[in-house]
């Protein structure tokens, strides 16, 4: 990997070339080439600060499960997830789960949020992992893809995965049990083949998907609706904060952009790095 010092040369999701060798009655595969990765998700190694750990590679689609309450998912968390997905070049889809539990006001709030994110270009689906509502739509998006499911603890990831593939039931609970008991904080990911030509990468303990270092000047590029406008800012390196003749701030004033998105942008820009890390890589 160019420019990346990784503690693990091969990650879940890697495409490799290998040879098979037989010694006595033992057969082993020897990897001699890792194909270039479309993308990869990293975390900082706990001990070696300069090193990174590749959690997974070649992820096609990352779903974020969102609930309004029980537990609450704040827009800042959603936006950080989306920024990370953009930076990693992974397609992100928002799943508003537990729609069976919401009252009319809450359903309106979901509609508002879904409209906000659809406008930017993100696919949004209201689902119920419990009743099965729109689970078929999720499955349709997963076909032929390597998928990840993220979201706070309790949003319904396991329930959804079980609804998608009931035979995984035992496995997922076993994995999380193992992790609760494990002494090591090391996270390892596993890939599961589903019956309908899709794969799930399970990354226990990761609410979002890893961390990504973003330069201040780059950050606006990962808010697609800002990126679209920014060429019209007076300064081509405009950070959309104090600069005069900033198209992003004009658009906000005219309610053409969402303030919640700008708030998230400022938070990340102002470098609540620690907070960011805890958010995106908190232990469940
Ligand atoms: N009513 C309702 N409850 C749900 C839904 N999805 C998950 N739950 C419940 O939410 C709780 C947490 O779900 P779980 O799948 O363990 O969440 P995880 O921590 O993200 O894996 C469980 O009690 C589930 O039964 C849903 O769509 N509707
Ligand atoms: Mg779970
Ligand atoms: Zn600007």
C-alpha cells in the first residue's frame, strides 16, 4: 500500500492471487499478490500511533442505520458517517429503522431528514427490521455487492441482518458474544456470504466505519452539495467560514442548504478529532 504503514498486509475483502502448496497431508495457500484495492477502511493502531490497521477492503456499499430515539442518532453523526464514506469512495445508504414505532410527529421528522439527504443525492429508505417493512428493498440494493452495516448500538443492525438472512442468526450473536468476552481490543472483521449473491462484512465494535484523516481544505469536497457550489466562491481555497463572497454561506442564508449540514461541517473543521474518533470508532 502506497504511503500507508499498515500493521496487516492483507485485509478482509482483499482480492489476492495465491498458490496452493501441499506438504505431506497439509495443504496451504500462499498469497503472492494483493490486487489493487478500490477502497479500504482503516483505524489507527492502538499502540503504534503512526501505524494504521486496515479493517476491510473493497467495500461496495455502507448502510447506516438511524433511529430517532432509542437510541438517538444525531445529524452530526450521520454527516460524519457520510463524510467518511465520501472520503473512502464508498456508496452510502441511509436506513431509517424502527418506522413501526414512530408517532405522526416522528414520522414527519423522518420524512424531513430523508428529504434533506435525498436532495443531496443519498438514497434513504424507511424500514422496520422487526416487521420486515422494506427489507426487500435493502436486499435488492445488496445484490452482487460487498456490504457493511453501521450505526449506534441498539439501532437494529443484528435484527436487520437476521431479517435479511435468517441462517446467519446464530453466527452473528456468537460473534458479538465472543467479543464481549474477549480481552483484546483488537477489532477483526469477517465476511459472510449470503444466499442471494451478496456479502456482508461484519466489523464488531465499529459504529461508523473507522477514521479518516481529512485536510481542512478537502473537507468541503466531501459535502457533495457544498462541492457543487464552491467553484463560485470568491476564493478557490474558501473554507466557507470567514471569507467574503462565499456561495455556501449565501446559500445557507437563503435556506438552499441545510444548517444542520453546515453545523456538522464546522464541527469537523474545528477539529473535534477526539470526539470524531469516539463517535466513529466507539466500542459497543
Ligand atoms: N420495534 C422495533 N424494534 C426493533 C427494530 N429493529 C430492532 N429492534 C429492536 O431494537 C433492539 C436492538 O436491536 P439490535 O438488532 O440488537 O441492535 P444492534 O445493536 O444495532 O445490533 C432489539 O430489542 C430489537 O428487537 C424495528 O424495526 N422495530
Ligand atoms: Mg448487534
Ligand atoms: Zn465558500
